[in-house]
């Protein structure tokens, strides 16, 4: 049996709720069968990649009731009702994280006990011939203890304003691999960061740029020293006209393939950093820079292509690479991650994954993945690209 959640409004009901709460504690009286809250902290911005449009966002779902509920289905449509995506069963479980239960069994039901929160990491791809919607509507089905399904339909959520102009490349030449770049399953994209009393996804569209050698590997010899890595000491460059908003230097390089600590301080994780204010509320972060290589100071004006520093392995880094992302705050991990496009690059292939590369397996172009010139698109995870002057 399916029941629809309704909104009850009236002075008598409000008064009754106030007396109930004051006498028995918040949450003592449950109004409705499934009083869940759905919040979208950062509505999506349409961004182009691989000839299609992508929408990326998270829906936070909290059980404010006094009984457990189970998430059964999540639908997303445009304001006219045209479906953009439907998730249930295993596909839903793969996209939803239960807060505080990182090690939960992926086959277990998505049960929300009273006070629990789930985060749905959503990524919708729209074919190139179809325009991005103006707004999104979420429809969530939850099941209660009496085995009844209840439906919550949210108000239309407006998308944020379109992207500004594309950016220049943050590095030169190549080939470079977009390791942990934008993708539905990227570790960057799935990282919730709580700082200053707010939870955000600052690395939602982050890229770890790693240089390949002529033989298609990440490093020479065994790669045990930072100098063995082809990325090390490569220059990083400004992606747009802007003002240096933050510089942090003095962190030593981390030895390659060093295990990350269980708890990482938000100040230490990026290592040496340069942040550029490029306007429109956007800040470009360059992290893991080599100590002593930064050649700009806070307040300096920069232009596209200008050298800022050199790649290192400072902070939480498996090896030398440039971590690059845009966000809406000067603090590298204190803002919401923003999408971006690059003005042009040559896509020359893809790696199958980072694991084999870290063990020394070389990359080689594949005939079934022909290269092409790409303009005004976002780089995606595992792309191998070359930047042209």
C-alpha cells in the first residue's frame, strides 16, 4: 500500500506541536508517517564533457521521525515531470552513503533510524541534443515498519547560473593523466568535508594531474623518490586572470606511496598551496606544491599561463602531482566545489585505472580510443591529455 505524505498547516496543529515538544522533548510527537527532510546544499551547474551535459549534486536525506524508515527509490525529473534518472535496489545503494557507516555492507537495505542521515551522490548525464533543465524535482519513496510505502515530492530546485568562460590549462605540454578527476565514483567527488560547522564537497570536480614519461609510466626506476616521478618540479600555471588570494609554503614533500593517516588535518592535507581569485565567486586551488617553488605572493595579479609554482608531493599525497580544483571559497577545503571547462586540450587516450599505474604498468594509446581535439569541456577521470600552446 502506498500513502502520500501531506503537509498539514493550521494554528491548532502548530500549537499542539509546541505543547508536545515543550513537555516531552524535541521529536516526541511524530506528525506524518515519514517526516524526512531533503536538502540540496549545492544545486548543480550544467557542465559539458564528452559531448554531453552533466549535472552533479548531492541530496541530504534525514529522518526526523521517531521510527526507522527505509529508502526504497529515488527519482529525479525536470519541472515538467520528464524523468532524468531513477535509482532503486543496488544502483540506489551504490549512490547513497549512510553518514557514519562508511563500512556498511553494500547489500544491506538503506535503513534510516531516527536522526540518521543519508547522502545521495547524484550524477545525471544528458545527451548532447537535449537542453539542460531549468529545475530539478526529487521524488523519494520510503518504507515504514508496517511495510507501507510513502512518497515525498520536493519543490522544484533551480539550477545555478551557467558556467563562465573556459579556463586555460593549469599545466603545460604532456601527456598528463586526470587521476581522480570528475566521475560518479571519484574519491574526490565522494569526499564530504566538515569544517567550520558546515559539511561541503570542496573537491567535487577536482583533478589530480600526473605527468607521464615517454614510456607511459608515472616514474623512473622504482619510484621511491620524489625525483623519480615525471610530474615532480613541473611548472603549474594560472588558469585565468586573477589575484593571488592565498599562499602557504614550507611543508616538506611526503615520500611516494606513503599511507594516509586515519585523521587528516584540513590545514595539512593540501600541503603547500596557491589559491587564485579568478572572479565570479570562484577560487582556483593548486595543492601539493614543492616547498620553496612558489613565485607569487598574496595580492599579486596573474595572467593565464603565468608560472605560479612547481609540482611537489607536500601534504596528503601518494606521489608528486598537482591537485587542482575550483570552489566558492578561498579556504582550499572550506567551500563547495565548482565545475569548470578548459578552453582546449588533445584527448589522446585513457588509463584503465590508477592502481596498475602506481605499480609501474605503462600506459599506451589504444586503437579503439582514438584521440581528438577537445574545446570548452571538462576533463574526466582517467583521461590522458596533452595541452597545446
